C-alpha cells in the first residue's frame, strides 16, 4: 500500500513540476554564481564587428562590404545584431544582458525538453528522474556562461526537435516552422549544414517509410567510422584542386594539414599528415575525438561527469536497441536524434572541433531524450502505465 502510494506520488504531475523547478533553480543558481564570461576570442570578434556596425549606423550593406573573415560574416548576423544592440543601449553592461538572454534560452530549452517528453506520453516518474540528469552535463552547466552563439543555437536545435516530434504525432510536417528555424540557424553561425542534412534525410526516411532497425543502425555506425575518414580525405584532396583560391576552404584545409585535431588543445595535435593514409587516420582521430570525455586541463570531477554523460548516451542507445519496435513515433524520434548526432559530429570532424568541444553542446539535450524514451518503451512492454 505504502509502495503504491509512493509510486502514485512520484508519478504525479506535481512531483514532475517540482523536479523540473528544482533542476532549473539549481542550473540558474550555479550559472548566476559563475557569472558571464566574455573573454573568449570569438566574443571579442563579435564585439569588434558590433562596434563597426554601430559606427556605420547599422548600415548592413556597408558593414558586410567593409568587414571580412575566413568564413562569410553574414553567417553570424544574429549574434552581431544582438551584441551591437545591447552594446548600443546598455554600453558596458551589454554582456550582462546577453548573459540574461542565455539564461532565458536555458529555461526555454529545458521547457521544450519537458514538452517533448510529455507530448509523446512519457510517464511523469521517468521524466522526474531524467530531467535532473541535465545537472551532470558539463556542457549545460558551463557554456551558457559564455557570451557566444552556443546557447541560442542549442535552443534552436531542441526547438527544432520539438517541431519534428509534433509533426510525427500529427503525421504532417510543419514545413514553415522548420524552414523558419533553419533560417535562424543559418544566420546564427556556420554550423547549419549538418542540421539541414539531418532534417532532409529524416523527412525522406519518413516519406518513403524506410524502416531502420537497430541492427541496421549499428552497421551504419560501423560503416560511418570506416568510410567517412576516407570520404573526407578525398574531399580534402579534391578541394585542394578545385577550391584552392577560396579563403574559407584554405582556412579549414590548413587546420587539417597542420594536424590540428581539437582547436587549441595542443595535446591532441598530430604530426602534419603527408600521405593519403595519414589524412585518413587524421580524420578518423577527429571523428572518435568528438565525444572525447577528457583533456589535460580538465579537473578529475570534470572528467568524471564527462564520462558519466558519455555512458548515459551509450547506455540509452543500447537500451533502445533492445526494446525498439514497440512504437513507431518513439523510434522515429530517436532516429532523428541519432541522425543529428552523426551529421553534426561528422561535419565538425571535417572542418573544426573547437576548444572544449563546444560544438557538441547543441546536440546534448536531444541525446538526453533517448533514455526516457527507452525507459518508457521498457515500462510499456512489461508494466502497466
């Protein structure tokens, strides 16, 4: 009787909302205590561009004409506008305002994470257990402090996941919403190609009712790590022939030619690859380094929570592979998340994995959705709701 009452309490919406509230409270309190960090070279670059835009009286034509970068800077338009606007109105306090926006996007990201799980019928007790696990994520407990594009971009990714989930339930894709989000991504930072590719691939899989079983997925994962480095090497050599005057291409290819695996993580650098097979091995190293849980400068605690987070993802996928096939919608959501993960990791492994692995931050929250879905499938199979 007592056990039954305890289960009812923990499976109630009140307990769920308490769990979410306390989780958000702890995240926000920790980030507020940490405060905004605006010393990143990228932040300084945004500020430089923002000041240029202000001096040009927000004339974007002249701004884009007079400013250049290795990557076309219109891909950073939204961040430049945010920094310029806050700098114009709040002067030296501009970064406090953007830090406040980051906290707002953290709140909204957790909110849409919750909405996704409730929308697909995950029982409250599972959500109540899984939401606090965000606290073990070094990415979500650190990057919102940085005045960069990452937190807004991470919000867009989880919001996109919400739209995809909603479309699956309605059996009708919200193409307008998806396009609007992708446009925002394009002008936030040049990390959008794998997102567009993941969405396009997933819609094609859905439209043609292609069945992807876990066994097939594991085979594809194996082939991914085997074939992708070879494809990247061919692309590297072909790019050197056909794009040798393109500044963006030269920037990315030079990083590979210098053996830079993780940007500014010097212990990860290799000898400059010279032969075809050197490049294949180099790109293979980059692929397996995307979720690397440790670095020389990480504290023991940081390494431990990174390992726990990595284990969380591996265990979640393994659990789903055992109990999948019970619900098409739930399986398809996980397939979309895995497509996101594959394409994002491949894209950044080809061009740049930034210092502290911040480019994996946007896919962390979607990956955390897999465990509650897997647990729900297990519960539906063996227990009554």
